[in-house]
């Protein structure tokens, strides 16, 4: 973004919550920045990071600036303000290290960076030392007026913006004299703000707006709101009184996100390889997680994020892994359990759900997000061998006896189904591929096409097309998946020298 010896600092406003309200300039800077910095509370979830997520690119450095305390939890000799000043100073040093190294830093900020924005604390500490630019954003006040459908001010009216942290008597005095007013920083100040509105004679005019412009927004007359349900990201609004009696009804909004309760477990399919094979839904779940749980090599495919805790485990402890994830969620964490491919195909979804059905986890929400399967990935590289009916089975006899595996192979062969064979071999299982081949040859022609797909999507990807009679077990390991054709599957050389394998949609009469 710059050729200067030091990097450039950007304070970027993201608007009130809807990613589509991010400005064109902000979106460009989010994609170009070397470093993305964002504030969050100790739980690590960042609203700013979630709003910016669609515009970020792979490989960017992320600096999570996590507030280490609340007003009730500090023993700093300078009290809360002393502790928070130390925190901002430490954050500024972290960002300065990037800037001194020539890296451009974008600090994310909900709403507008200089309108009660968290960015301003970095601006005050760094803008005199580095080239700095602030990119304005749509404010929460503008977002609230938009979803409420009521003007903020008209004609000669004035708008008064107040923080809910002011003393109650000051709030009441200023509200009594205001035309229109917006009161920010509700949360724990809500009861005081409501009392001040009542004292000023303005309670019946006031509207409550929560998470404006997002899927979880809530609009309601402020007098009807339960104080225990009010988050920090909400505000009170007294719209323009001009023509208030003729103003149309406020449209009904989505229900609020319930407060409190346990976290959740999301079982996420990573697909067969890297980020290009990952669905947007899975990416969003991974980005929003507090804890990541999974087999170590699969966790390694998820880019590190300093705000998340990672819990790698061995591949043979699925039940223990599932129980650990559910325990973390029961304690309030948002947990992503990762699986290669699709989590419901020989992977973690069934293990998690089995443990989740125990009475102790009855109240823990569990979701399963699909992923691109290894069978479909290999089939796409070969052509369309799964174009007709097919069967998916695992050659592993670790969790079921070989007699069951052999019986299913024979049944699928007799039924003339294409077979997608998972877990064909490992260091300890070396004879099953040859045994499966011999069983299939009892019912399939020797020239039946066979596809061996290895590490599809990865650096070691290879594709081999052979026949059932010539299938060499030495070519097959745990990173392979086999596709065995039916009687109609064809392997055809094309004019460009390539070969395609496909199974016609029509079956012979």
C-alpha cells in the first residue's frame, strides 16, 4: 500500500454492523493491508472482525487487541483508568513494531473511528509518529435512524448525542432541553437512562435500537424493554418530533439474540485440502469460534489466530475429543470441531452427536456444517465417475470386523454400484486393498476402471487411472481414495491427450 520506509496507519470505520454498509474505500484497504488490528473483550469475539471478514484476504497478520479487564476486575494501582491506559500503551507498541518494519496497519472500528470509537486511543498515541489516515464510517446513530425509519432532525432542530455513562441528573437535564437525542453506551447504564428519560418527560418518545442493520437487530419502545436483555451495542433514540404523530409504524424486526446460556459446538467440514475448498459458511464458523478442537494435522489447516485456543488431539480419541468440545461449550465457549472433507462422512459429526445425546450435554447446541467430500473431490479430477448410483464405504476394519466390510463390498459389487472407498490402507493395514480387489473381481470385469486419487487439492496431489485387474496395492496409502467403476463406467482418451472417467446417466435396458 505504500513505498515509505515505515508503514501507514489507517483507522477504518466499518459502519453499524451490516458488511454491505462498509464503504468502497474501507473494503479496498481491508484487502490491501499487511496487518489487521481489532479490539475485543476477553471472550475474544470481535464484532469489527466479523463485519470486516468478507473483505480480508488469506495471509494477513491479525493483531487481536483483547481488553484484559473490566471495571470490576482490576487491582491496578491507578484503578480501571490506569489499567486501561497501560493496555492502550501496550497495544500501541505492538502496532508500532509493525509500522517500523514497513507494514501497513488497518485498525478496525465499528461505526466511525472518531465517534466514540475504540480506534481513537491508537490515533492519539501513534498519529504524530506515522503517516495516518482515518476512513469514516456510517455511525450507529445513522444506522439506528435508518432501521427505525424516522428522521433524526428536520428544519432548525438540533441533535444531542449523550453517553449513558453521564450522571442521571445531567442526562435528565439535557434530554429535557433537546429536540432529538441519541443516547449511546447502554448496557449496564440502561436503567439509569430510562429513569432519566422518565424524569425529563421523554420516555414515551424514546425508542430502543439494538444491533442496528444486522440480522439480530431489535427495535422496541424503550419503556417496554427488559433491562437484563440490553447489550452494550444498543442505543436509545428520540427521533425528530416534527410530524411525529403522522409517522408510519416501525416495521417489525428480527427477534433479538438470546442473552446468556451455554456456548455451542459447530462441527465444521474443511473439505479435502486448503481454503479454496472451504465453504463460506464453514469459514464464518471458524472465524467466530473461541476454541478449535480436532485431529492435529486438520487443525494445522486452519490459519492461526491469537485470540483462539487450539486443542489438537490424536486421531484415535474421537469420543474424548467430542466430550472435551461439549464441555468447553457448556462453559460458554463457541467451539469449532474440525473434520477433513465432510464431517458426516466417516468423521467427527457422528462422534460429537453420540456424546451430545448424553444427559449431561442435553442443553448444549450442536450444529453440523457440510464440507466437500474426498469422494467428490477425486471424482471431479477424474471426470464424472459418480454420475450414476454409487456406494461409499470404508475399508478400515478397526471399528467393524472385516467380515462386515467384505460382505458390503460383495453386496455393492453384485448391485453394480460404483464404489468410493475411504481409508483403503495405513501403516498397520496393508492387505485390505488386495483383498477388496479380489472380492470385486468375482463380480466385475478385469477392465473395470479404477481411479486412485491421492492428496487431492494438496501439494502432493496425484491421479492414477488403472483397471481393477491391474490395481497395485503398493500405490495406495491412507491419503488415497479409490473409485471403482460399475459395468457402465468408461475411461476415454480425448483428443487433447487427456483421459476422462465417467459413468453415463442412462443404464442399459
